């Protein structure tokens, strides 16, 4: 019954609610040039943002038919996977929680065929606002850049969850921001990988702070 609910009943209901909800939002874009590059860039790329920022960002890139979204294979990921498919996203079920990603080969194959892959930077379990290694490792393996995305909303509600998930209130102002691409050398060693992981964390936090300013 739970599988039926998560896969077939709740997704179209939530799709309708989210669609109407996001239509009321007023959007301010701090970096429209980078947003345009993300939407139009040829070739493979990795796009990443914090788990708490999922609500609006996956709506922002809906129906472009360009982005594959990586979602945890856990039971909790079932509903999200079914929901984002309604917005036109192909889904790869894999986890970035561990250093070795179960879906790494599939994602790397897609990226080498010029796909665009979305990976949640802090994964499905955190720690909150700390980039995990998955995006950096994939960038090293495939040679594609990593783009950072973020937003904030005023007014908003933050859920009492590990990530303090952001819900923009209806008719609120949403501020979008995007960072310059991060590249990782194919021969990067463990120290460089760790540095790039910190660079990714810092970049995401920096563009997020810019969104939070009144």
C-alpha cells in the first residue's frame, strides 16, 4: 500500500500543489548570465545544490529534458523520484552518502555522453551544508565542470528536519543565485579531492549567503 501511495497516488497530487504554489512566487535572479549558461551549455556537466533547497530549484529547471537527477535508493527517495519524473527529469537511483557511489558508473557513462546530472551536494542524510565527495569524484572521472546553484525566500518556513528544508511561502520573493564552474583535474590525488570538496562547500555557502541578504 505504501508503494502504491508513494509511486502513483501522492506524486500527481503534490505535482499540482507545487505547480500552483510556485506560480505565485516572485523571482529575482542575481546571476541570469550563469543561469542561461546552465540551461544552454553544450556537453556534460554536474549541477549541485543543498538538500534544503530542492523545493524550488527542481521546479525552476522543469521540462527542459536536459537534466538527470540522482536520488537516493532508500525508501524515502521513492516519493521524490516519482514526483520529479512528472517534471520531466530522468532519475538515477544512487547515493552520495559514501565515498564510493553505487551509481557512479551509470552517472559517469551519462556525463561522457554529454548528459547533465543534478546531485544533491550534502546527500540525503547530511551533514547539513557540507558537500560530500560524489560530485568531485565524478568531475575528476569525466572531466566535466561542477556548477553550484542556490536560492532563498522571504518570507519562508524552515521544516524541523536535519537539513532545515526551505519552503517559500506563497507569494514570497525568491532570490536565485549561481556560482562559477568548478573543475577537477583527472589526476587529482586525495588531498586535491579534499580541497575541491571544501571549495565546493564554500562556493555553495557563499552564493547562499548572497541570496539571504535582504
